[in-house]
C-alpha cells in the first residue's frame, strides 16, 4: 500500500467516525433540552442504532457485496445520510425525530463494514496495516468531541449540522477512493449466512457459550453509558461535557495497545473479568460523583471507558476469532456483533430508558439511584461469568 492510498484510507476512517462522534455522544442532551424528551424517548433514539446494527448485515452481505462497488455505495449512503441529519434539526416531535434517527442509522451502519472492506482490499498485510489506519477513526471521534466542546454547541442542533457537513464531505470523497468491486459477485447468500448463523456451532463449547451470554448481558450496562452519560454530566454541572468525554476515547486508544501483552500474561478469563469489574467501578463513581469535591469520580468514570470497552469487547472479538478458526471466523464475528451491538443494545436501551424515567422526582432525575442499577447488573454478570467460565487459555 503506497503513501497516497494510506492517506486516503486514513482520511476516510477519520471522517467515518468523526460523523458518528459528532451527534451520537450529545444526542441525549439535545433531546432533553430541545424536545423535552423522557428517558424512554431518549432510549428509543439510541435503540435505532442497535436496530440498524441488526439489519445492516443483510444489506452488506446480501446486496452491497454482490452488486455494488463498496466505495460508490458508501458515497451514496453518506450523501443521503447528510440530508437526514439536516432533517433531524427541523422537527420538535419526538416521534418524528426518532424516526429520522432510525432511517439515518439504517444508512450509516452499513458504511462501517463498507469502509473496512475498502481498507482491507488495499492492504497487503491487514494485520499490521489496519490498526494504524483504524486509529484515525478514533482520532476523528476525539476531534469531533473537541470541536463540539470548543464551540459549546452540544445541546444544540449544530451537532447534526456539523455531522451533516462531514457526511457530505465523506460522501463526495468516497467516489475518489480506490475501486473496491463487489466481493461476492455471482455468489448467493442466505439470510442465515448474512447473520452468521453457521457460527452457532461455537455454542457447543461451554466456555464460549458462557462468554456469549455474558457479552449480551453486559450490553445492558453499556447502554446506560451511551444513552445517558452526556446528559448526566451536563445535569451534574460539568462544563463542556462532550469535550471531557473524549478522555474515554483516548483511554480506549491507549488500553487497546496493552491487550496483546496482557492476554499473553494473564489469559482471556482474567482480561474479561477486569473489563466487567471496571463497569462496576465506573458506575459506582458516577453514582457518587459530583461537580464539587467528588469531581474526580466523574473523570475517573469517563477514563475507565478504555478498560470497560477494550478489555471486554475487543478481547471478546479476539477470543471469538480464536475459537472460530479460519473457516467460520467471519460468520462468528458477524453473529457476535449482531448479538451484542444489535440484540444486547436493543434490550439495554429499552431497559435504561425505563430506569431513567423511574427515578424521577419533581422533574429531577436521581442519578445516584439510576447509576446503581447497572452496578447491580454488571456485578451479577461478573459473578455468573466467574463461576461458569472455565477457559483460562491465552489467545
């Protein structure tokens, strides 16, 4: 891969995740401020992305990979997505807004797989080259948070306008990317194959089945963070909360570098336990933190995102690939993504919205009570995992 292609792919990844970070982190605060949304309504908006995650494998596997060049369809989807993001700023109806977010998510989520396809096709050694290219996506997410914070617009419609501008740019830029022809042209694919159903054979392995169940359940605490952390930090009085939350992405970028070393030293079970334990500590910090003497707890809860996400989910993807082997590894990763970011997040967003509405007194949310709920859930999942999981091998 030459320098020119490396720049193109890096810029593609930068914009891909800049777009997502610009609106996704602050949408809960925008909805609460401008649409007077309830916790349940906020959860429906975040659930839209989870639903799109469940549907996108059908689109990519059964349509995009068979009939269209990846870079061209990615360009069209991002241009259409830009229009949806602008449309979201024109309504004060929660129902209409959630519908727009759902439609936009159906356009956006397939572009993640498509951007990966474009990148992998141009690489001679994806194992070594892809992590560096993908790192620019994390940088894009971080810089979107810095920009939103610097402009002080996280509660306004400008978060969608900024995302729409970046989406337009990426849509146009996509047509200049190296050609990535249909990967599965002249082949057939069933719905079950698109979902990765052939990977269910992995459930014959007791340890993997235990891990898989834990992964779905731990998405419930995860959904509390994605759906309500920014709103919580704003209501707690933290200034420029969106900018502060980028510490979580910085932490994620740092801790992902430690995974290969730690996996070889302590094994997969201890890595997963550390990840789940971090969820418990994070939400205890949020439950007891404030914008005064315990401000450090809020920052600690944000920074723990690296351990929470990397040590469980990134380790989980590696564990899944190792268990699956070459023959069904793509199907296994697809099934894992469908079950966690799809099914698990749908369950989690619905439940977190109910909890956020339950602990409301005189129009004020009792965040201490709200954050203790994912503490109990994560603790229960951790206990289940420690007792039932037996595979102690390194990856």
